[in-house]
């Protein structure tokens, strides 16, 4: 079924999963990052990386969705799109419940990091014969890429830049502390600007137009939060 620019692909437990047509851009990004080396196209690395990126994003959003369901949210859906995933639902929950929902996504990725690291350590120590020659190359490819991709997903989403999970956590935490949505939104926007500036300074030598686009889009959404909370008074 195709509707609103997305395909329905099935259910993750009680939560429907959709894929937006713009996911083709995400596939292109993964190919750009992992599909090329000095010898040409590295299909193995690309396919393994694409598998982990898809699994990391879907499970990340499922973490949000299942905790939202536990907290009484309705109409929960997951959509995979050009720059990741979105877990949508209908809910009006207290900030501390929102914090639990928001934290669930990165925690899933950190869980994958722990499993991949533990798998590498266990195999190297308990079954060193499995960790030699060609087998070692495939183990490092699967578990090594799984570790680093999920670590990158978790850390990026934890940045306090709205609407990333870290930015939403910052807003809801400030809302708990101040009880004033406009003030919480304004501080969240300032925090997003400072973090974005620090991130761009850190990546200055390797910055790309795509990075600038993503950061600009995040800051635009952070400012929209300020406008929305100000107008709702």
C-alpha cells in the first residue's frame, strides 16, 4: 500500500512500519560512505553497512514507539526516510514520560554497541580459531561495522540539537525545571546553536554541504519550537 509518499511494509509487533520514497537518498549516502575504496566498489561493506544502518534506525524508532505505547500513546507509526526515521504518535504526556520515550531510542543503539563489542571480545577469547584468516575479516566486518554504526547513531541522536532526541530531552528537562514552555524552548534553541557551532568547528576540515544542510534544518526546527511555544501562550 502506497500513501502519502510512503509504502507500508509490515508491522513491528503492534506498530506499523512505513518506508518513504526519500529513503533512496539514505541508501545513496550509505553507498558513498561505505561502498567505495581504492580498488573500486566494495559491495560487501556497502551491503553490511546498509543492513546495520537499516536495523539501527528501525530498532531505534521501535524503542521510541514501544515505550510510547506503554505510556498510553495511540496512532503510533514508524517511517524510514532520507535522513533516518520518525516515530509518530498521538499523545499529550507529562515531560517525565516524554523523557522516557526519547531516551529509549539511543538506548537501543547503545545496546547494539554492547552486543557487538561483547561478541568480538567473546569470540577472540573463547574461540580464537574462529577469529583467524578470512573468518576474522567477516567477523570484523559484521560486528565492527555494527559497533561503529550504532555508536554513531546513538551519539548523533544524543546531541542537544532540537529536534534530535538530545534536543527534545533538553526541552522536556527544561520544561520540568522551569514550567514555562517559551523559556524552555528559547534555552533549547540557544543550546542547539552552541552545540551546532561546536560541531561545525570540530568538523571544519571535512565539512560538506550535506552536513550544513542537516545542521541548518535542525536549527530551523529548533527556532520553530520557539515560535510555536510563543504563539501558543
